[in-house]
C-alpha cells in the first residue's frame, strides 16, 4: 500500500534530479567544475533512492541513477585523456564492466532507456562518442517521486514500515561517507598540489554523511601515509553528531605543513584520508566513497634551484608532472631527463637574456658550446657522453643513457611542434639505447626583426609513435640571432 505523500523524499529526489541535469550539460567540457558537481549530485540521488522500497516509479529512478553513475565514470575517462593521466583507459574498462554486470534480474534492468544506454556504453571506442550518450541522458524524463513506497518488513500477520521511530531496534542502515572536496588556502585541490616545505597552509575538507549511525557520537577523519613520520604533517578532523536527520554536510579546516622537502626527481607525498565512527554497532556497514587522496609536491626550488631562473624552474615542474602521467617510464630515466632539461633550460634562459648565439651559428659551434655549458654543471659533468653509437648511428650526446640530439635552424623562427621531422631520428636513438625518452634541442638562430621566445613555450613534450612503440620526445629550443633591443624601434 502506498504511503501518504512524502514531501521530504519528494524534495530530495526533485532537487538531486535537477542538480544532476544541470551538471550533466557541462560534464564533458574541459572544466572539471560540472564534472565534480555531477559526482556530488549522484551521491545525493543515491541517498534518496536508498530510503525507498521497490515500485514502478522508484525503479525508474534506480535505472536513471545506474546510468548516470556509469556516465560519470565515462566523463572521468574523457578528463583523464585530456589531462594525459596515467592509464586513463581504466575508467572506460570500469564503465563497460559495470554496464555488462547490470543485474538482469532487477526490476529496473528492463527499463527501455537503460537498455539503450547500456548498449551505447558497450559500443564506446572513442571519447567523441560520449556526446551521443550525454544527449540520451538529457532526454531521460522521470515522474515526480511524491508517493514513495517505504521499506516494509513482516510483523505477525501484517506489515509495518521497516523504519519505525517508536521501535527500539530499527533496521540497521548502510552509512555512506562521501569525500566531496579538499581546499588548500581556499582553492580547490588539484591533481598535483605544490606546498612550500616549512610553510603552513589551510586545508579544508568537506564530507557528506548519508545516515549517522545510532549510538555513534563522533566521526574521525585521519590521514594515512606510507611513512608514519609524515602522518602528522596533515591535520586530523573530528565531527560531533549533528542535530536533525541526515544527510549531513560536514566541513572542517586544519593546518597542513610539509616539514621536509623532497628531491626534484622523487614522487610527491601521497596521503589518504580514512573515516571512522566511534561506534558502528547499530550500523549495517560504512562505505567510504569519493576522492580522498592528496598528492602534495614538496620540492623547494628556492633552496635548490634547478636552472637559476624561477620561471624556467616552474615550467620544468609542469614538464615533470606530464612525465608522471605516461605509463611505463622508469623513474631513473625521468630523473635523468629532468637533470638534462635543467641544463638546457639554463642555456635557453641565458641565450634570451644575454644573446649568446649570433645569426647563422653553425651546428658544430652549437654542439661545442652546448656540450661545454652542460658539462660545467656539477649534476651533469662527466656523465655527458659525446657521440656514442646507437641503433646503427651516432648520437650527438647522451646523459646516463638519455639521448640528446642537437640541431640548428637558421632560416626562420619556428616552434617545438615545427620540428617533428627530427622525431623519428631521436626516437630511433632512444629505442636503440633501451629508453622511452629522448631530448631534441634546436638552436633557432634566424635573423630577428621582432622579439620572440618564451622559455615556457619553447620547451614542450610530445608523444611520438614509432612502429608499435610510444616514445616521449622533449623539444627544447634555444633562441639566437637577436639584434640589440634598440634596433626594434628604428
């Protein structure tokens, strides 16, 4: 038998449905704002569905929730591809597996719109196909959930609602603790977060609790890390039981301090927040969901500068972060490539500042000068080898097995993407040396009639296909051929 109109459930379902629909429109865009909003709305809708029993209308909401949850994974797949994240394909595999495992015996699995959606997911091969699935979800209409079936259980010859506020032993409910977001000094946490060692930052955490377990008086959130000595660098949070009925949104702020800097080539600090109630006797189980991992970068370029030029150092950090997203790279190769790029970045900055290379500088002169300037660095020195053999040819330079190919362009000003004609040669040397990384440095010494050259634009990373192999090519342009600045105004 249907209950009386349940306005609380109606408002919850209606507001979360509206929120899902609003976030759905921009979930595939480059900005992650709508995507994060979609994940949060999915959790809200899940909470509403969890408190209602079976029924035609209720099952329509379950079918829609199943679809929108899988679509959120597909949206994350597209964002991962866009950001060149490591192993982005895992999101597509997860979405397809969830779609294939949709329980055929469930009442809502027969929903025609869900069936169409699951077939669309099964056939996805490219991120460009997600727009069609998105349009299908936008056109998915749902009735109002005003008369909701409440869960019932047997009692004698009759049936009573499972959640009876007068009952001394109500049915145990599942509690979900959802991590909604982290803020660092008021800004949303990113995939990589840079914290200067020894400096205090405000870390704000926001969580959502679907049901507060009976008997529990507090919820604790504690950081977990591999090295126990790092645990106290991030704050723990404790929340007392709020007044009223769930779901609850809880927010806390504490101080975060990375006490020790790590080397430029090492992995960032990684922390995972765990959630725990002080009493779960009357709770069926506690599910912890959402993004609760923080990657914190603790390199200190002020204490240990890479190139001597702060703008170049910052750009090399972004280059290193791109390396981390490529699967299969050896950590030593990444570290050695970054040392080599630190030397090239220093040369590039000096060339722009001091006009080191004249118009028409030959390749032999450039090789001689670049070799001398690189070997002058204490972190490179004798490890820079000249003209070792690789892949049946002779490389220009190698640094601990990383090939460095040197070229010269004296005709016109070009940019990193314009030197793809040299990628195959650089990739062949890298493969011949057993590496998946190669560096191509080009002296661009054409005559200049206007200012040109920003180091941040002149050092760029490319993924190059060579047969069935993927080789990362870093292009570093050194600018030359500059007249005196006063000549530009003549």
